[in-house]
């Protein structure tokens, strides 16, 4: 006890000491500070954030003498209520962490109370992530003094410096745990149009691309996440050479396309919502994560370039017929059905051989005229069936977008794949009908005339008989 007292007299509280660890016990470590002086330091101060011991016997450490009562007691941080001006200066020169309380948010940062001193922490130095100012008010943190001026009256501190230091120490271990298919929890550090950066620990960040956020299309990433959000993600790819980590969120739930074979069939009529428009058609969401395309060719021709877009608007819902399903490429071909049409109500197509229909001229080719009959149903009038003697007159006789009456000559299997039409058959039918009507009129007219005269004569003679 007397020896410990003599040792204490040679040292002053607040003094920064450097020594060698000579033994490590369950609660404290013993440090040789020279001159037969031995001090203790709590084991908790020698552990990292995960509880792992950072030092070993023989390592040299730097710490502050916080007590000489009953021996020498060291600490690697200054308690906020016991920090003197001299201790703060020593902490600045040695880089020793100091404990402080965030009093309030001020312009450009925070006012921090360290012992009896006021310090300023810039907003960029309070955390490694962007957070709301109020989130730190009233909190007690460890800081590093990065500026010491005017005898301690002007202090600038940083919490971020200590956080990043700890992150660097743990980064290697964290990286070893980041492997493809690993499911990890992290914090969103920033949100951009193309995705969100996620801190997986120790400052190791990965990118959650917008395309990997959900099975449905995400139009606004800021509506999905905010900096500071804690989320669980799956590691998709790790590129050690480029230090890039690709993350996914949608992979933690079932792919909606896995249900498509049992849910959707060609010919079905489904309600969908238009999610975006392109030059080649409209993308339609049938359910979250399942999207189809209504190609421009499935819309009725108008005779104007891009005229199809007038019949569809972003965000609209409507009845769509499924024309094709490609499970491998995850593609569904759709056709918008007119409101109130029988097909929109679930009725079957009446495009069969012998049917007489009205369609719209879609385009001209050397071998004939293509006619739009219904969404997703286009037929061909071969040149020989146009009823024209001069092929050069096709464009004039059948302007694009004009209505044309046709007779269905042939429908190949599967239904609607190839439809052969004829205008000549319509003309022939008209001519046959006129001939038949004329013949019926010629046959009926004399009988009607004779019967009428006989009735008159009979009526005239009957009174004479009376």
C-alpha cells in the first residue's frame, strides 16, 4: 500500500502515459508504465465494438491516468465530467477519445459539452451516414479533438473519425463474411436514382440496384428507402478486384413468374395497368412482378404515325387479351380490347371461315393487303382477292386506316395464326344477292298484278248479282 502511494506521487491525474501490457486478467489488464510503476486498465476499454480483444501481452498502449487512489488507473478515453483543460490538450495531441454530450443542433453542426468546455462538431463529422439533426441531440458519444485553439476555448471535435477508425479495423473480417447468397442486415447510406448504397458493417458498402429492389418496376427509389433505414438484403455478386458488391432485395421473396404457367393462358382476358409507354408499344402490369407488352401492331391502324398512342395512356387500366407467353424470356404478348366489346367481356372470337367482317387496312405489301380485324388478329387479302384488275390501284382503293369489308376464306391452326381474307368474295356475294333480288322481283311482280286486277273485277261484278 505504501509502495502504491509512492508510485502515485510520481504521476499526476490527467497525464498521458505509454506502457507495455504485461498481463491480462478477466476484468483488467496490467500495464508497465516504467520506473517500476504498474497501472491497470479495464478490459472493456481494450475491446472493439464486437467485444473482441484488440491487444495482447507485449503490446504498447497509450492512455490517460484517471486515478491515483490505491494505485494507477488508466483509461483510453476521457470521461466528460472529469476532463480538465490540460487533459483536453493532452487528448488533442495524443488523439485520445473524449466523451461528450450533444447539447443541441446549431448552424452547420452540433454544440457538444465536454466537461466544462463547449465544443463544435461539424454536421459532416457526427456520423458516417446522413441522419436527421434531432437524432443526435442529448446523446453521449466519444469524440476525437481535431482542433484545439485559444487554450481550449475553441474546440472542434469529430465522432466520424473514431467510427471510421473502428470500421477500418473490422473491414477485413466483414468482407470475409460477404459472399454470394449470404443474407445480411445493413443500413442505407445514400439513395440515388439508380439504386441505394447499403453499409453492411465496418464501412463496407454494396449497391442495391433499382432493378433488384422489387419484382415490380420501381419508378422512384426515394419512395422505397431513406438514408439510415435498416434493411435485410441478399448478396448477389462480389467483385474483389473492383471492390464492388451487388445486393438484391427481391430475391428474398418468391418470383411471381414462378406462378405464371399455372395462372396465365393464351387467349385469356386479364385486367392490366399501363406502367410505361415506348415507341414500340405499351408495357402493362398484370400483377406485381408480372408485366406484358401490347405491341404497336396489336392496335387498330389510324393512318397516322404513332396514332396508336391515342388509345392508351400511362396509368390507365383496361382489358387485355394474352396473345403469347414466353416463360424462358419472361415475356407476355398482350392486346388491348376496346371498352364494351364482347371480347372484353370474355366472349370468344368469331373469326371463322365464311364469316363476313369489317376491319381496318393496316398496311400494303406487294403480295396483298393486311387488315386489322381485332386486337392481335390481322388477316391478309391476297392481291388476287382484292377485286382489282390493276394492282397499282391498291393504295387508292384501300387507304391505310380505312374500313374494309371482307369474307374469311381460311383460318390456320392455331386459331388466328394466319387468316386469309377476300374482298372479291364480298363483291361476288353482293352481285349474287342483286341478281337473286332481281330474279325474285321479276317472278313475283306479274302474279301480284294479276291478283290485284281479278280482285277488282270480282268486286265490281258482285253488286250486279244482288
